[in-house]
């Protein structure tokens, strides 16, 4: 067997393989004997079908195709081994199979072409002497007071009001009916436009403009008519931008009675025994958050600059593998929300999710390759003790550690720790100018959207626009009373995603 190599784009190696006449004949005879032994033909015992009869029944084309499949498979595997090619993923036959079948004559030499993916070819022109700007996030004392006020609101009790009219901040119990004004001036009720004993918190933003404001100043048993208009972007299209009239009757008014800010309050909303201890804990938390956000901004700015100096060819095998991992993470999140993913996720949906994840997969791979090149050049590594400590921390946060794929989790942890270590090295060996928060953020939301769109469009052609996500496990000391859907996902997510496995369709 003669093999000629050729370097192809996207970290592929092309192989031109010439199969000897002897191998061509031997494989054909081997496959033919195997088929004769296994195929049943009426009137003949298994394995006793005469060769001419078998060839006449099945035709030489099918037999040649079966022999060629085995011949190509074995030849490529042997070529990869003999040439010591560091192949990843399966090979791709670049010659037309049908054409090869027509050319294939057992006992004669045969030549074909194939390609295999190899590890990415990476060149990082520069990673020191970088100079970037990053926004500094400063700690604000007001966040502590805002948090304490939220805790107070969570524990507020509603007390009936008898001697005054409604004002902002109250809670009103109302009956109301709503009607849409038609073009001819008539009024027509609409679905969802009426309610009884409806509890309304009198604050801005909860209803269409004017509804809450119209209730302010009303007393119990008072009725008012409110002429309002639904906004143009109202989600219910049949109501958007239409005039409406609401008849509202206030049945009861209540005001919030907030608990005192004292030690008893602190004990009720947290594990702390004194208000001073709770305040100190919140101050430390928000100071740490500001420091972490600032550091994250520094890392992001450095990596964005680093990617400008990166030239990397990424094979399709790795892109698909990374996209599959992103899909697995999404599936884990869906299952955490209580959805039956086995019924919801079909192969077609998975493939669609994988395709939509492709740009992000490329971004993530470029980040990994850039940081990996720095680690290689500077001999940055992670000790096993560090990995085990982080794994233990993450496994303590999941409900059933036995379901976790520990090998996959170890990969995730090693990658996270190595990324953190490399980024800190970059921070120490480059220049990052801290600028006030908002300095690097567009003032115009439309401009921000446009920039984001351009960045996404450029990701595949110029992934230097990619950003870094530093995954880090954090422990929050905020009391359970302030749990929010916007809180950061814990490190347990990576552990749970490891349970999904990493099976890849090649």
C-alpha cells in the first residue's frame, strides 16, 4: 500500500492511498466467502451455494461495493497507523464511492482519496505586552440598604385602610370591567378585560399606563371610569394601540406594614443573630461581587485582544463535538426546570440545536485554543490535588453524585482551573487600564444591539470578537428570602451536565 499525504485547510490531512493488486484480490475473495456463508438462497444449504449461482443472484456490483467498503476502511486505518497521523474523529472519503465501484477490478491496483481531521493548527503571534481597557465595577453602599428593604417588603403584612384614599404603595382590591373602543365609537368587552376582587399593588409598571394612576385618590366603594390606551407593543396583538375604557370600583384598601430593622428581623431573614452581622455579611458579599466583576471584565478584555493575534484552523470534528456539549448543557437546564426531555427532545430538534450552537462552539474553541497556547508556551499546569478539591466542592452541591460522569467532570474542572490560572497569568503580564463603569458600553441601546449583531456575524470569519466566560464556583451568604431567578447558576450545573455524558455522533 502506497500513501501520499497532503495538508488541507481546517486542520485536515489528505490521504492518497494506492492499494496493491494482491490486497485488492484478497479483500474481494474474503468478502465473497463471508457473504456466501451467511446469505440464504432457496434450494441450497447455508454456505453451500455455488459461486456462479451466488454471483448471478446478487450481481458483481453489490459484492464489489461490499468489498470496497472493507478495503477502504482497513486501508485508511492502516495508513493512519503507518504514517503516525494524530487523527481525531472518523475519516471522510473524498473520492466518489460509486466511481470507485465502477473502477474497482479485483486483482488490479486501486487508488482513492480520503481525509482525516487532526488537532487544530494554532499560531499565537503575541500574548504579552498587550494593553487594553476594562470597566471597573465599584462597590456601592446603597446595595446593602436596597437588599434590606427587599427583605422588609418580603415580610410585610397588609393592614386595612379606613380613613384615607388610595396612594402609591398601597394594595387595592378592585372590581373592574374593560371595553375596547371600536372605529364606529361603540364599546365592546374583550377577553380578560374584567375581574372581581382583583388585588392591585399600586406601583408603576404593573399595568398599562394610567390604570394604577387612575386608582390613586379613590376611596373604598368609589367607582371611576378610566379612558386609556394599550401601547403599540402590547403582547396581545388584537389589543395593541387600541383605546379602552375601564370601569373600576375600589372595594378595599390595604397598606404594607414593614417590620423594624432590628436583630429580630435579621434572625428571621438570615442565619445571623444581629442586624450588624447581617449588614457586614452583605457588605462583604457586594464588595466581593464588585471585585469579581471587575476581574471578569479584565479577563474578557485581555482575551478579546488575545484572539486578535490568534490564527487557528479548527477541524469540523471538534466544532461538532463542542456544539454537542452545548446542547447537552441546554438539555440539563431543561430537565432542571421539570421538563421531560425524553419526550420533548427529538433527533431533529437536537440537530437543529446543534446547528444553532455552532457559532458559540467556534467561539469557545478559539478561546480554549488561545489560552491553551499560552499554557503550552509558559508551562502552566494544574495539580491533581487542585482538581480533586474542586470536584469535591461541586459534587457536594448535586443531589446524586453517583449519577455524575466523573471522568467528564474531571475534564470540566481541569479546564476551568486551567483557564482561571492562565487568565490570572495574563493579567499579571499585560497592562489593563481600569475605566469607570459604562465607559465602554454604548449609550444608545440601538447601537448596542447593532454592535452585538455585527459581533455575532463576525464570529465565524473574525472570532476575535468572542468574549470569555470565566466559570467559577461562588458561595453566596445572601439569605434565602432574597432568592431570585436571576441569580448565578451554581457550579453544580457543570457537575450535572457531566451526568449527560459526551456521546458524539460521528
